[in-house]
C-alpha cells in the first residue's frame, strides 16, 4: 500500500491518495492507474505486535520522535506500508513503513 498527496497538516480525517499494487518496469495497460516512485533514500521502520495498535504507535513515534531529531526531512514522495499477511490476528504481526527522506540542510 502506498499513500501519497497528503493534505496540509496530515491530521486525522484529512485526505490522501492510497494505492495498492505492485512494482513494475513493464508497460502499463491503460485501465490501471500508476504512481511513479522516484529513487530515494528510504527510512524503514518495523512494527511487530498487535495490529493495528503497534503499527499506529510506530507511525506516531516516527513523526513525534524520530523525524524532529534525525537530521532528515520528508521529500514529499509516497509513503509505503508493507503488511505481513491478510491475517491481522497474528500476535506478533509484522509491518514495515517506508518513508522517503533527504538529509536536512543545516
């Protein structure tokens, strides 16, 4: 799942676009929408635990703790979420959050 084009502020209830699909370099059939993802530096975070509680906790900590102190900033590209499986009842469910970043100018 990729999320892009967030509304200013990214508050709960604001709009964004979500894409579900696959990565490919092949020609795309016209009936499908595409989201071009530029090469980037990716900050990757892993959430393991009760879904969605642990995933939401990691998202929150990325923006409240890691991003302000990391020396990196968002590039504006899509954020990617990978989930282990459709079965979200697994006690140690694993997700990955991929965020495109660049080194903050000093």
